C-alpha cells in the first residue's frame, strides 16, 4: 500500500469516538479532497468497519510479517484506489488498555507499530496522537472496562498504576522510530480542541473548509450509580448482553452523585500528575516529534 496515509492513533479516552463520528459527518468533504476513511466504529459510530489485525503481547516477533500482510489486505480493501489517500483512525494501534492494570504501558506496541509499518510499505504522511494525564487516563480506562466486565476494586490496582513501567515519551519515541512518519504531532488532551479542529490539524489541506462538528455525544461517561449497579450484577454471576448493560447506563444518567467508585487518593494523584508533567516536558524536547500545546483554531 503505497499511498498517502494520515493516522489518528488515539490515545484511548481522548475523544476518539467523537473524532471518528466527525470523520463520518464530514465524509463528503474528505472524499472531495481525495481521501478514503477507515475507523472501527466502536460505540455505535456509523460507517465504522475497520478490523485491523495487529499482534498481541503473547505473539512473538516472528509473526510480524504475517500480521503486516493481513493488515495490508484489510486496508487495501477499504481504500483500493492507488490515487486516493487514506485517513485511518484507530486508538488500539499501540494496544489495549487492559495491561495498565498489571503495571504495563502498551507492552506489545513495538510489534504492533512494526506490523502497521509493514502493511503501509511507505512512511505515513502524518500521525497525530493525543496524550492524557496518567491519573485521568487510568481512572477513565478502569471505568470503561467496568461497564461490561467485572472488575476488582480500584484501590487494589492503584499500586500497579503507580508502578507503571514507562510512559508517553517512551511510547511515542517508539512510534516515531518504527512508523517513520514524515510528521508526528502530539497534543495534550487539555489542548485537544474540537473534533473539527483536530481533523484540520491532521489534514492540513482542510484549512478553510467548513466542517460539521458532531451534534450527538458518543461514548458518554457512565455515572458511579450505573457502574455500581452493573458490578453488583456481575458479582452475582450474571453475563449481560450489550443492550442490557447499555440500558443500565442510560437509566442512571441522571444519578450524577459521586460514590468514590474509582478515584486516586490525593497523594497518589499528585504523584501521577508530577510524572505526567515531567513526561510532557520530555516530550516537548524529543527530536522528530512536534509537540503542540493546543490545536489551531478552526
């Protein structure tokens, strides 16, 4: 696949579903500019049909060529014309969030990046990545998993979060060195801006275009009341179909009081924030990475 490829690679819990909905809402404009779009369509986002095969932690590096070939076939099917570019949005490129609970920060990322690089066959034109503070990321990841899985109490895995083996500078240095993008742009979540602003940041040719910001909310955060209700049923041994657990989320949207379902003690939160602040400073100094505090205005 030797064509212009622009990648929005996440991170998780930074409005990725909203960005993918923005791709859907502006597909006519992107088509006019010569771009196909590919995204997984989690959380009910229309038009998402990407199922990108990438290795897991358990897979050896000998499997990288196999995964590269499979991923190449998937992307070629979604963007078959050689003369068109491809905008790819997939927050799972570095890997799933599950390993946070074991104190590991995307342990299979290098294998996954190498597999994607092999699938593309040429460096992507632009990769865009949004980072988020560790404390907020870990809390959000835990809450998301609690929607459709039984989870241990948050307090039991706080030590693993505090002992996480690496962070954003290591992950993004690895992404830079393996994907070899012409431009790798990193934004902090607090400066992300709107999805339209993010899309214009990813695709410079859209500057001046009138884009449509998604009008509906996707992947809305669950309330503590909803998560407590779900966990009670999971602890009772129930396995809930998607429509049932999503119904429980909806039924509890108005119950916004905090119960302490998932929160770091203040000292631990300060420790993680200090690490994030230090890592942001490191990111801003890394060669080959364009660190931008905010998006450009739409």
